[in-house]
C-alpha cells in the first residue's frame, strides 16, 4: 500500500493540511473583529443632525489577504472604492451613516499591473467561487451604534453585508469633524471571510485551506457637509 501513488498523494495532502492548521494556531491574527448577528440600523433623527456626503474620490478602503503555508506565505494587498454614502452627526459627534463598495473597483497593488498575475488575482477574487461579483456586485456598511471613546475617537458598530450576508462588527476609528468636513480613519483590522460565506470553491476544499481566512481592512473616509 505504501507504494500506491494515490495513497502517497493522500498522505501529502493530509500533511500539508495539518501544517496549515498548525500555522494558523501558532500565528493568531491580531485585531480580528467578531462577527455577530446583524442589528437594526441607527435611525434616530433630530433637528440638530448634520449630514456629510462621502467624497467618493478621496475616500478609499485598503485590503489585505494572504495565501500559502509556513515560510512561503504570500501577502497580497490593494484598494477598493466607495461609490456612495453619507454620515450623520449630532452636536459634532458621529451618530450614523452608511456607504457602498462596488466590488468591481477592487485593485491589486503588490503585483505590477502589467504582470499577468495582477489580472489573474483580480479575476480570481471576483469570481463565483470567492466574492462572486457578478451576483453580488456591491458590499455595504451601515452604522448601528457609535460609542464615543475620546474627543477624536469612537468605537463604531455596523452591519457589513457581503454576498447577501449581513453581520455586525465593531472597530475603532479616529474622527475629525469641522463645520464643512468629516474624516474617519481606522487602524487595520481583520474579519473572517468564512463568516460571510466567502470560500475558494467550497469551505471543505483543499484550496480554501491555502487561503488565510482573515481579510485585513483599513478604512479612510472623507465627507463634505451637504
């Protein structure tokens, strides 16, 4: 049986899968948000509220992902655009808002654009066996709660919708508000793509095990008073 090529192949796949699990256990991702059930969006409106429209040119989302095993892990990164959104304040404190992310805007920064690998990775990420952009063209984030931490920072909770699945997450953000503009920027945080049903082929495929479950996100918003 030891000379059976199919048996040897199974042993190799099992060993690689085990290495992947060990790597994941020994290298926990820092600042990974917890995905909870979606909550009702912030809807309290008062006469003192001010609305800021998100500047879709100046606002960006940076993403990060990784693939591979042990010492051959490769990290990829890039950008996503925001197509629409607005933020609400009350007495110069953020109280609500939402924005939309067109997945087709996804770009890869770590591979030169003229290299075949750039277009190949973009195609892979937008394909039906990952983000499925053809069926789920946009992602959305809607604020459900804002807890003020200090004069310029807050813990923001909101529903992140990907592939038709909404989960509530919380992350810190630095916020600056003036009479004419509002800026919000986050440190890099991670979410587990599997909580939104994002898998390579299937969640039980060996290929999915080679792609790290955490996706890193860094949000920078610029909004102008309406």
